[in-house]
C-alpha cells in the first residue's frame, strides 16, 4: 500500500504521532454536561482563533453545517446556496429533510463565487405568500468543486453585503478555511469577520482523525447545542477526539507545503500534457489541482487508468478530475504522479 499515491482527498490523512499521544493523555469528562475540559478548551481556542464568541465541537462538517442551518432558519424559509456547493451537492438534502427548508441554488462561478445581481435578487423576500422567505446565505471557502479556489476578504465582503441589506444571516462552510488563509497569507479571522457562523474541519488538511467546529455568537451556539443533541451529536468523553484536533491546529502553517506541492504537480502536468489536445490543467489556488478535458468520456477513463498504476484521483464530473495534495503526499509522490499522468492520459484517449 505504500506505493499507492492517494490524491482522492485530504480526508484520507492519518493522525500524527503527537495527536495519538495527546488522545491517550487527554483529561476527559462528560461533554453533554459540558464537563469535558479538553473539549471546552478546543471550543474556546478555536472560537478565539476565528474571532467569534463561542464554539461547538461536532463529529463531522456535514453535521456542523446542518446544525448551523437549522439554528439560523425557521421551517419554510429558503437557504440560498451555490449550485456547486458542498451543502447542496454532498449533504444528502439534510436541511430539507430534517429542517423543512427550501434549498435555493444559485450558479457558482468558476471561483466558487456568485453574480452579485443574481445574489441580491435571490436574497429578497417579497411580500408574497407564494414565495418562501430568504432565511440564510451559505458560502464556501475554499470551494471544493471549484478545485480549491479561494475567496479573499474583499470578495467575502462583497458577497455578505447584499445579505446584510436584506437582513439575512450568513453561514460559511469553511471546511478548508485554513487553506484559504494560508494561500492568501492572512489570518483566518480576517476572512470570516463579516459572517455570522463558520464551520471548520480538523480532519482534512490538518490531519486530525475526526472532528469539526461550529463557531458564532454565544446565543447562537447555545441554540445550536440543543440541535446538535437532536441530531445525535451529543458525544460523551469526546475529549479523546478533541485532543487530536487541538494538536492539529499547530499544523496550519504546514498547509503551505501542500500548496507548494500541488503547484509543482500542476506545473509538471501542464508541461507533460501540453501536446495532448483538449486536455489542460487548471492552476491550483490551494491544495487541489484540476485536470479538465473537453472530450467526452476521457476523465472517467483517466481516473481508471491512473488507478491501474497506483495513483488515486476523483472525477468531479464528466469533464474534470481532481487531485488533492495533503500531508501523506511527499515530493517523491508528486514526481511519480506527474510521470504517471501523461501515460495514463494517452491510454485514456486511445480507449
């Protein structure tokens, strides 16, 4: 298995030795009673890191996003989401099924943003009983299906402005927020200063085995705590997990290495794929690299051809392949992957 180069996702990362050691030594308590000191420390530390009042530890980012949405929105309201967002594509319609909410998808740009005119219209709540009122805007940074594209503080402010004008709160799916901050060379709190709530994930690039955090105002988190329990997220001695997450936050700066390696892979592939028509590399903004092909069927065949030579990738859709660099990918793996791609693509085009 050591010969496998797993570029499917940064969720395949494994905990470090120091994380495992911290799990063994963690002081524990009953978190539902708010008596686990390790969880409480992680919640307070993460909230302060992001400039928010309080935090709530969650087992997954999907649960954290759902908990935030249900806390913000009364039943029957609309949640404005990107049509390429994780909330819309990969969270099983939980907000609709469990919250009685209408997901209102807007077209995401190639960078994971929105057209401001379309966004402003979507956030309106006309005095019309036929129309579900807007209850929440969700954003995503970095943007998964946009290939890890990053929204800077200015773009975040532009997107939040029409929501503020309409009196609609804003939730950020910041599963890879620290990747965005490192890519831009800013503190993460700078990117989330204007949103009402944020979800961050510890088990992607930061390499913790489990865990996400929802942060926001004290009153919001108090309401979210009840919904977390309703969703089955009231864990017991959860400090054994929180300890690893706390250690993971010391690895934020290390994400720059993943970004550098993703850029190196993209540069090597652009050179190797150059002569092959209709297939090209989209330069990475963070730790994700995308290969796009205009030819039907090529991406699925390319994913299979790469797997046969020990390089695991993911098809975003019929035209795009994603390769995600993480702590388990070193410089040697980048070199071997770069060598494998052109051969696999030639095989895919010939099939």
